[in-house]
């Protein structure tokens, strides 16, 4: 049996506005403390607050929430539309799969 990943889909809020949607398998506080240096807005995002939207094993839910907020007219700073797992998520998934299927 393959153990499925549990993703936390979260939003970053700055000045009472949603500015970013993301996913992580870490705790939200750990994710927030790592920063967002892949964006040009890292310093600004350090001032944001992080809030859980949902916990799921369906990785496509990040894409759903990005579309949801963009359809509401929210100008998110996400560069991507949630196109699947990051390379780090893929590596962790494969390690978990291997451990479960020895």
C-alpha cells in the first residue's frame, strides 16, 4: 500500500489581503520561517501571516485555490498556477514510497 502525502494548502495574508497560495508537507510555521526567496517579494512576505486553507492528499487542490482567488479578482504573486509537486516534494514522496514498498 502506498502512503499518500498530506499537503497543507495555505494562504499568506498581508495587510488583510490574500497575496500568495502555497502547499507544504511541513508545519506552517516551519514553512513560513524558510522564507520565499524564490520570489522577488521575499522581504514583503516575511511580514505576512500564514493561514491553513485545507489539509489534503490531493496535490491539485493548490491549483484549485489559486484559480479560486484569481477568479475573485485577487492579484496573487504566485508565479505558477500550482503545477504539481516541487522537486523537494517529489524527492520526499519517492523516499516514502520506497520505505513503504521494500
